[in-house]
C-alpha cells in the first residue's frame, strides 16, 4: 500500500517530458511513504518506452500492449488493474489533457480521492498537496484524507528523472475493453507541428512588439539563435501567431534551457507557463516590469534597438 504507480504518457511515437517529471514526483512520494516506485506504459512502442522510463529510482516497469495512441478506456483499465494487482496506494499522472481525461474515472474505479494539478507536495502522516488558484495569484494546500489517492502533477514543477535504472521490466497482461472511439490520426492546426514545450530555446514575444509586421524582427532573432518562437496571449488573441505558440496559464507550460521574453510584462498568467525555464532573459523598456523579478538576466531597453544588436551578434 505504500508503493506508488506512475502512468507514462506518449504521443505520436514519443514519450512526453511530463512523464519523466511525474517519475521524479512519484519517487519523492514513494521515498516519503517508504515504498517502491512502479511505472506503467500503455500502448505505442511499449518495449521502447519501457526501456526509456527505466530511469534511476524506478523499481519496476509494467508494459501493457495497446493501440498506438492514448485511449481513455485502455488507460483506465490498465492503470486501475495494475494499481489493484500491485496493491499500490498512490497513482501519479501528468496533469495533461490525457491525464485529466481519465484521472476522475480512475479515482472512481479505485474508490479513492483525486487531487489535480499539484505544484508541490509534502508527506508527513498523510499527503499535503500545494495547488495554485485564481491564475496563480493564490497558493492553497490540500490535505488528502487517507493514504490511497490519484494525484496529477503539473509539468515543469519537478525535474525530469534521469540516468538509467535497473528496474525489472515486465509485460503486463491486462483485459482492455473494446473502445467506442479511438484516435486514428492527427490534423495540424495552423503553426505547423511545432510544440513549443519541446524547444530548448524560446524567443517569446509580447505586446511590446506593437504591430504584426514587427514580428519579423523577433523571428529573425529566433532564427539567429536556432530558437523557436512563442508568445504571450495578446499576440495570439490578435491572431498574429497561432494558439499553439502561447505560453501561460491558458497556453502551454514550457521549461526550455533559455527563455527570452521580448516586450512581455510578466503577468502572473504568463509567468505560470514559463517560470520553470532554466535561464530567463527579459528585454523591456520598463525597469519595474514584473518579468524582471524572475529574470536571470535583464536588459532595460527598447526592443527595437536591442533585438537588432542581438541579431548582429548571433547571425
Ligand atoms: P503587456 O502586459 O501589455 O506588456 C507589454 C510589455 O512590453 C510592457 O511591460 C512594456 O513595458 C513592454 N514594452 C512596450 N514597448 C516596448 C519596447 N519597445 N521594447 C521593450 N519592451 C516594451 N497571458 C499570457 O501570456 N498567457 C496566458 O496563458 C494567459 N492566460 C490568461 C488567462 C486568464 C484567465 C486571464 C485573465 C489572463 C490571461 N493572460 C495570459 C493575460 C495576462 O493577464 C496578460 O494580459 C498578458 O500576459 C500580457 O501580455 P504582454 O506581457 O505581452 O503585454
């Protein structure tokens, strides 16, 4: 009952980074509870994925054959069956579209409470989860009743699990009910297949850019740095860049090595999506802009002067 089960997540043939972060959170929980850490992989390239999730600190990997992509029924059946069979008390999932799709059904199937979107946790006699509310303006703690629960963890809050583990990898036989609906393919929305969450370096543009035509300037900087272009919400609301480029509470959570905020004020809803970046660089005319509170390096200056100088330097 002290053991923890983490369910891996994959899409379009690759494990998602949140999987490795959930493994770190699961290990933290297992250590606090004095239990083992199990990881379940369901569907896709299960054998390859099972090798990949075998990171330091993982005690056992369970590989369940299924279709290529996420399926609600399959994940719910596989994870709840494994949780019962292994007698684990805690199940940890990424707080992603997929994780949130089946976490409630999983909680119901196991008869345990669920707590979503954890950004931190403490474990003493029981679990206390830290969550954010009102666009990250308020932090709350939730005491979880009992020691059996489903927990979803927000991306970018725990470091990814690293190293190669020596876990036993076993093929798990699970009865998967036939699904009424399955993912048969993906259709790209505008913006191509760029996933800003996968980028190592992001140049992010905000309202300081003033006009759509001026985006060319930041695109040039992104090119010079081999970076990917992302944006704050007003740029997306204006229709200047597609939604999949938006960083923040109602956009994507990103954790690149370098995040360059160009003409972005640093509103809480934006910061919620990028504060986990390794190095944050801000360019802003306003020395009191909140983005400077979390920036590692800041340039107080006009982006129309600073960005061309950076392009000259790096092109
Ligand atoms: P502004 O706040 O207008 O800042 C522009 C900055 O550019 C200013 O700091 C200014 O000093 C600077 N500037 C101006 N001219 C120049 C220049 N020439 N050179 C350099 N700097 C210059 N926002 C998000 O980004 N992502 C979200 O996911 C998101 N979700 C939201 C969800 C909800 C429920 C709500 C209510 C809001 C959300 N927002 C989100 C909006 C958020 O509150 C801010 O309005 C938004 O982040 C501001 O974007 P910005 O920093 O680009 O613009």
